[in-house]
C-alpha cells in the first residue's frame, strides 16, 4: 500500500505524457499589406453584425437558439461528460455488491435391496434435502499503481474538450450557412430585379418596333427579334423564383422550422448586405486558438496519447484488494438470528505473462493511432490556413472585379439608351438595339452575381477564421426544455445541471495543463 500511495503521489503513469504539437504558421497572411485587410486586429466575434442588415442578425440569433444540428452537438457534450464520470468512477473500488443466494441440495441414497436405474430413481425421493441461504457484501479495488485508470480519465477529459470544440465548430458552420444562404437569397432578389428591369426596357423596344413596323418604317423581323429577346428574359424570372423559394426553404431548416414563408423576417425582396470596406483577420497563429476544428483535432490527439498509457499499463501486474462478509443458514428466518459471520480479506495480483503478443501489439496500435491523430491535426491546420487565403483573395479581387463591372454596366445602359434613340429616328437598324440590350442584361446580371460572390467570400472568410462560436459563451449546451424532458426519463442527478457541466469542462481544461509531481490530480465521483 505504501508503494501504491507513493506511486499515486509521484504521478506514476506509464505511457507518454502528452506534448502539444508544434506548428510554424507564416507570420502574416499573403495579402496582409492590402489596405482592405486589418491584420493588426482580431476578427470580430459577431461578424454578421458588420453587414448592417437587421434581418441577417435576427436569422443568426434564431438559428443559434433553434438549430437542430447544434442541439445534437450539445447533447454529444453531455455524452462526453457522462463518459468522463464513468472513467472517474473506475478509480474507486470497482466492485461493491450486495450478494444473496438460495440453494436446495438433494443428496440421494440407494434404497435397500434396490439396484440399477430403478434403485437410483427410487432413492432420490428417499434422499436428504437441505437448503442453504446466504446474504452478504463483497468489494474489490484494483489499485491504479501504473496509472491505467488515470490515463483513461485523461482520455475522457480530452474527449470532453473535443466535444465542446465540435459544438463550437457546428455553431461556426451553422452561423456561416445562415449568412451564405441569406446572401444567396438576396442575390436572387437582385437578379430578379435586374431581370424585371430589363423586361421593362425590352417591352419598350418591342413597342417601338411595332410602331415602326405598322408605319412601314421597318420589317416584321424587328418585331420578331424584339419579342424573342423579351420572352427569353421573361423566362429567367420563374427559374430565379424557384431559387428564391429554395433559399427560403434552406433557411427554414437552419432555423429548425418546417418549410414556411419567412416573409415577416426576410420580406418579399431585398438587396445584398453591404460589404465591409475593411476586414479584420488577425495573424495566422490565431487560428490555433480560434478555429474549433483545430482545437478538436488537438484534443483527439491528446486523448489518443493517453490511450497509449492505458494499453501499456495492461502489460504490468494488476494489484487488487478484495474482501467479503456474509452470513449463511439453512433457513431464511435464521439468517438474522445470531448466525456466525464469514469474512475474507486480502490482496491479490494478476499478471498476463502469456499474452504479451496481444498486449504489445495493442500498444503499437494505440501509438500508430496517436501518430495518425497528429497528422490529422497538422493537415487541419494547413487546410484552415488555405481556406483563409482562398476567401481573402476572393474578397479582394472580387471587389476589384465588381468595380470594373459597375463601369461596364454604366456603359451598357448608355449604349442601350443611344441605340433606342437612333433606332427611333431611323438612323440604325434593330440589330444594334438587340445587341446592346443583350449586353445590358448580361452585364447587369453578372454584376449582381459578382457582388453576391464578394459578400459570400466575406462570409467564408469569417467562417475560415473560426468566428461566431463566442456567442455561446456563458450559455449551456442543452436547452432548458430538453434538459427537463431528459430528467423526466432518467435520474440524472446533478450531472445535467448547467453549472455542473461548466465545472466539468473547466476541470478537464485545468487537468490538461502540466503540473509538478507533488500536486496530484484529484477526482471525485459524480452520481
């Protein structure tokens, strides 16, 4: 026992101690020198408010409160919390049981003068019948001499923190999906406005062509060409309305609602949100802290590192202390009438010396899985950096392209105006009108598409920077109504309380920090 207690206090843990993997991100983003990029400021936590669109803000808040994928992620945190409590329980006497049994014993006697089967069968009825009643308790405790159970708790701590990071990652993704879907909705609104505006212009051209044809100033070909262009543009509108309805339907799912009209929130039409003139992106090293998927990948690596210690401890002898106490009697009523007690107590050990092939390979398996988790973490960091760079260049060059297209749209509108004047005066044929109106429609629509892509790039940028999860700080992972329903089904005790969950998560974070050998970690069971 002294050796066991000494090992406990000195942190006698087999297997490798987890060391946070190192990363060498670039000192700054490639476009950090652009005037529209603020690398000296942290990305905003509530980035969607920077668009200045109240409808978008309301949609994000409702999605945070009602999104079903986010609720499922919150329940996975509760599952990880319960698994952590199970792991902590293994530190204490693993077997504590009340026992009881009843046994009827029949001892046969051969009947006098009988032999063979008939004699045996006849003798059972004449044999002695005794009853045995027993009741007692037994307990067994495997001492965590090598840290097998403590390593399992380390793994459970890391898995709990990974579940929290996964929750944050789902929140970041759902907020960004609301933003990108809302941008898509407003893009369709602008494209609808473009199509309807061009329909009005083309109807006027058709009217002029008919007037000139009826007055003999031109052929019916001009009327047919004008009508074809008008009807082709009108055909765009139903397709765009389909896309708008689908965008609204997607928003309904993100809000946890059955498909319905979101007119009270988004209105019947609208414009693209205002694109920020400057975006705060911080530095690449911030991604290791801000991106929830990076944090989750690191915690999974930490959990797998602890599992190497669990497997290594299986190679060593396991020491147990077991004991039992109980009474027995021939009749149940005599169990509590002063019957003498039988008790046993003593240590034992078990060492699977003939299973080394299996156990050693289990250690190798856990080590290879740990290396895989480290590789996954490194790739997650690289992908995160790439996503930021992709979104940043799409934002910067997309703004440039939108500015050039705006000039092109202004020129196309002027060309349409001039061609109609010249056609009305008979100075040119309808071909120039047709060409300029086709160009106007294309340029107007393309400008709307590019503006939508720039707004979408801003959403993608903040998503890739890991922004948005901070809005959940201080809130529980599970809504109150869900907790109430769970309590009605199951006796949760204090485990389901938000403050208990917050304490468990904070304790897991503290336990993950390095500490000197004279400050052992202390765990308490939670019922």
